[in-house]
C-alpha cells in the first residue's frame, strides 16, 4: 500500500468551535437519547406487561431479567460485528446501517404477541444499539478538536439520560389506563422510539465520514478535500483565520485490520490499556444495572409505588445522570482525565454503599431512595461516559472502533448479562437486605474500576489522538 504524509489530524485539532461541530454533536450524539429512551421503556413497562390484560403472557421478572439480558447480549454481538465493519468500511456507512437495524427491530417489538417474539426483537434492538456505540464514539472523537474532546464526549454520552427521562415521563401517560388500553399503551412507547429514530436518521445524513479513517484507507485525496471544505465553513462561521499547522504524520495506507492483529495489539502491545478499559466498562455496567434495570420493581415491591407512577421517580434519577456530565464534563479537559475518572468511579461507589446502608436500616422512603439514586448517578454518569472516552483515546486509529466494541461487549456481558439476572433475583421480592446486597455488588465493582484508573489511567487531556496512541501504520510524525 502507498505511504502518505498528512497534516489532517493537526488541522482538525486546531479548529475553533463552530456551528459545524454542533452539527456533528446533534447528528451523532442524538442516538444516546434514543438508547436511553429504549432502555427506559422496558424498565417502566415491566410491571405493566406482567398484568393479565397487557396482551402478552410475560412476568415482570422475565422483562427485567430474560428480556433485558437478551437486549444486552444483542448489544454485545452488535458491538463486535459492527465495530469490525466500522473499522473496515468506515464510520458513516455503519452508523446509518446500525440505526436502520434499531428502527426495524423496535417497530417489530411493538407488535409482540408472545414471550419469544418480544425477547427475539429485544435482541435485535440491542444488536443495532451495540453497533451504534462503536461507530458513533469513534467518529465523535476523530472529528472533535482535542481541546474539546473530553467534555464533548462526556456530555454526548450523558444525553442518554435525556432520552431516559423523556421515556419515563411519556410512560406515565402511555401506561395510564384512563388514556390507553393496557394492551396498547406499552406498544405505543415502542412506536414513539421508532419516530425518534427516524428523526435522528434525517439529521445524520449530513454528518461526514471521518477524515482520519479516509486517509488511512486509501482515500487521502477525498480526505483532503473534505477537510478543506470544513475549514472554509468554519472560517465563514467564526469570521477568523485559521493558524497554519506544521505537525505531520506519515501513514502506510491499508484496506483493513484483521482480528489477529487487533487481538495482538490489545493483549501484547497495550496490556495496561486493555486492563484499564475492561475495568472501567465492567464497573459502570454493574453499578448501573444494580440501580436501573429493576428500579420499578424495587419501588413497587418495597414501597408500593404503582407501576404507572414509577416514571416520575425515574425521570428525576435521569435528570441527575444528565446534569452530572453537563456540569462536570468540562473538568475532564481542565483538571484532567485521571483525577476526574477515578473520582467519579470511587465517589459513586461510596455513595451507593451509603444508600444500601440506609435501605437496610429502614431510613428510606420511595422519595428519599430516589434522591439517593439521583445523587449516585449524578456522579456515576460521568464515569460511565468516561469509559467510552478512555477506550477511544488509548488505542490506535486502525483499531479504535473495534476496541470500543470489544470492551463494551466484554464489560457489558460480564456486568450487563449477569447483572440483570442476578439483580432481578435479589430485588424481585422487595426484601431490603437482598436489595442492599445488589447495591453493594454494583458499588464494589464501580470502586474497583476507580482503583484501576488511579494505577493505569492516561492523561489524555488536550493531546491529539495520534500522540496518545500512534497509528499502527505510522512511519513518522513531526
């Protein structure tokens, strides 16, 4: 393959913030709103689906346990499959395909008539969402200037909770038997998810391919043309001249990166980074599953909260999870990655342990438990978002999407498949001691991730992606 010298990474990193960047944020970040809505729908309808007049013979434990685990299993498979395809065929092509997969599967879920149909299309919905994680995170970090990359990535991942909050509030109306029949309301929620997804698809058409991916895959001329157009647009939008850049990188172009090379890179060349990525993903998956996958059952069984009212409680939790990244995200670029990531993991773990103690002592009501959850997730949401940011930064460009996919899949499989099954069993009967044990497990795994970050964390703030982890095919930088 041809060896080329380019200034494209430095040219992208030196761009001032402009309206063009907002287009990227909206076009790519909006999928997290859809994902948050999707997961929340299932959490809120679990109790309603188990009622005799729901039109579906399924128990709340099957919704929160089996169906949730299959959704996560689909996300793991989708991340690996579409992550590999993203590195091979490009970011743009795959983040369109994965969204279409999500749309079709969600629409089919709305027409569920049996347990197996519901579970099957929950799996395919997860397949599309898992693919989105790999394609979108790699594209975001390759298009956003290094000065803003941390806060933007953190906030975009945090928008998941805007969708979750909206889904929780909409579920209150959709599950109200005075407004919709019990066998219609929950189907309506999945239909709304399809509408949101179609809106995202319309916006996403305008998001370009990653120039970094293009020049390494033999499309250097198209990459140069694209960056020139972006620079001209940014000049018009900001009214300022762009400073010249001297830093170059020399790349040997390639068509694809095989699984063997990807595995070798992760295990042999970057063992510390691999350990870090795994610890962060497993930790956040356990903590979130301990709280969110069965929250409606906990409120119903422990505090007699009606199923059509749990949405109000969850909406409050979601707002806490959104405002955490929104208010704290900028500190990941100023104070730095390592102290902020470790602090969010350790801090949220300690807060969840305190919540478990209060629950066992009988000091909590439905409202005060929700307030505790909100505070925990205000901190934990930054940590969960930083897991994606970290993995996208600490591995080479050729393996970026696949690295995100791999650690998402492994971490989520450990915490996201085992987690719902274990936590559904522990929280299903409303026993405070067993529910507190679920919280303790999630807190311990989150705190372990924080300890690993303290030991192995990378100070990536303000640095170009290529300086953090040089491309596999790089020949020279200067």
